[in-house]
């Protein structure tokens, strides 16, 4: 099989996530970059695409033009990535899925639960793959943690504690900066600020490693910078389908914390800890035993962690390679292989249901509410 043909919408010059997708998609030579609508300004997007080496007839000005141009071609793209701002994900993902394209959508997949259910239904009926870029789940040592839990190496999981708390929006004098302000403005960001932006990565990770879904939650939201309408700090307690107790703190005002994403899983016979700032290491403590550091690339890892360890032991492995692992799993899935680690539309929908449940709970003083999408109750 030759290279798969790949297209991207959004992720233009200067965007935050665009470079990670280009590096990730192209890292292994399994995709070639063929078509794009990179920018909300058509001419700017076209011009950048030409500089990136795309042919002029496939450097589209907007996604509608790209869909019209690609859908009837015999050499049409095999995969499209949607890396635009959140409010556009639903209509673009829906349109491409309905035309039979495989889609990798950025998180959050949609703005509402109803939209999420619609995408899930379209994806379930179609042969096309709909994946969501929960890329942290593709770090090799996260896969190691997941397989250790699956194989019972820490016993039944009692408790999961996770944080995604940084301090980069903690400067009140910067709150009106347009690049910061939109994230706390309901018209631009939807019903939730920090929880929908970063908290859902942590919530997805808890389900991914533990292997159970979030069923109920209770949330406390705060806008610690008072001019913000949406929350910049949230504490969410949750319960999972297998009985695991969950605690999640997410914040954008935690000055001194940088990336700030970590997770601890406490089982009956051991505990695990992984932190995105030291992604090559998984910390494991068996009950009554010594704490051990399990290192990416070392011998004896479980097969998925071994497969996704791309760089020799002791050399650092970074964020774009986790995105590259998502693209590798997509290439395998497009070729018909089963890749059960690939985050799908169902994961995107479950996150949206949790965001809306957390908003409801926070408004009701932390009342416990059902966090499952109606179609999965
Ligand atoms: P950004 O604001 O830095 O870049 C957005 C890009 O999309 C710009 O190039 C803009 O011109 C383009 N764009 C906007 N509307 C468009 C349209 N209708 N058609 C074509 N292009 C359009 O945004 P950023 O931070 O790159 O975020 C984009 C998405 O990626 C968001 O949904 C965000 O939540 C997600 N993201 C995910 C991360 C992850 O860890 N998975 C990390 C960072 C962002």
C-alpha cells in the first residue's frame, strides 16, 4: 500500500496545534500532505499551503471548497484532520464523515451533547473512522499503565486522582488579551472554560487507563479572575462504572505549574503515577514494596508500550510523537487493523456529556448528576 493521502483544515501558520499535526502525520512516511484549508482567511491559507509544497488546485480557501473539490476525485484524501477552533468542529466533521472521509477531529469534538450523539450515530453507521485527538493517551508509558491495569498488576483500581492545572492564564492584567479572553467567553468557548479545554484530557485519561466510563460527577467551578464568565478553576469528583472513585482538579491560574498534567492510579495491590512533564517514566509502587521507575524503551514492557516507544531508551520522546502515534494507529485502522487505543467519536461524545454534566452540577452547588450521554444510559 502506498502512502495515504492526508488533508488538514485549520492549523494554519502561527497556530498552536497545526505544527504537531504536520509533524505527527508525516513522521513515519505513512501519510503525504495533499490538500488543505489552513486558515480562516482563504488567501492566507492558500499561500501558506503553497509554501508547504501543496499543489495549487488542492490548496483550498475554505473547507466547503475542499469538500467539493475532494469528494469526487479518484485520488481523494484518505484522512482529514479538523484543527480549527472548537465551535466549527461539529459542522466540518459531520460534513466530511457523511461524504465517507475518515476524520481526526481535535477536542472538544462538539459544543453540545446532541451534536456529539449525532456524530457518534453517523460514525457508527458509516465505514469511515471518526477519531478524536486525545493524544496524551498515545504516549508509550500511558499504554504501559493501561496494560498493567488490564492485566491486574495493581489489582482492582480503587481511586484515580488527576490534575491538568497550569498557571498561564493567571495574570489578571493579561485577562483582556484577546488570545486569552475568548476561552472564558461563552459566545466563543461554549458552556465551560478550563474544564472543556484541559479537564477533558484528564477525564479521558482516567477512563482510558482504568478501562471504565465516568457515570456520575459532582463539580465545583470558580472564576477566580472575577471578570471571567466561564470557570478558570474546577474540582470535579466522579464515580466510574466499575466503582472506581475519581478526583480531578483543573486550573489555568495555578501560577508556577507549567504543563501540569498528571495522573495517579491507586489499586488494591499497587499504585502508578504518570506526568506529562516526565512522559518517559511510569512510577510503580507495589503494596509493601519499593517504588520503581519503568522507563520508555526498556526491555519487558507490554507490547503496546514497546510498539509506541519510537526513540531509543534514554533519549527523550515528545508531544509530536504522541500525535504521530495517533496517526500511525489511524493508518493501521484505515488499512483494516483493529487499534483499540485509538480515541473515537464515542470518547469525544462522553467528554461533552461530562462537560455539560459538570456545568449543571456546579450550578446546583455540586449536586451529583448523571455524566453519561443519554444514548449510553
Ligand atoms: P489557534 O487559534 O492557535 O489556531 C486556529 C487555526 O485555525 C488558525 O490557523 C486559524 O486561521 C484556523 N481557522 C480558524 N477557523 C477556520 C476555518 N473555519 N477554516 C479553516 N481554518 C480556520 O488554535 P489552536 O490552539 O491551534 O486550537 C485549535 C484546536 O485544537 C482547538 O479545538 C483546540 O481545543 C485544539 N487543541 C488541542 C490540543 C491537544 O492537546 N489535543 C492542544 C491545543 C489545541
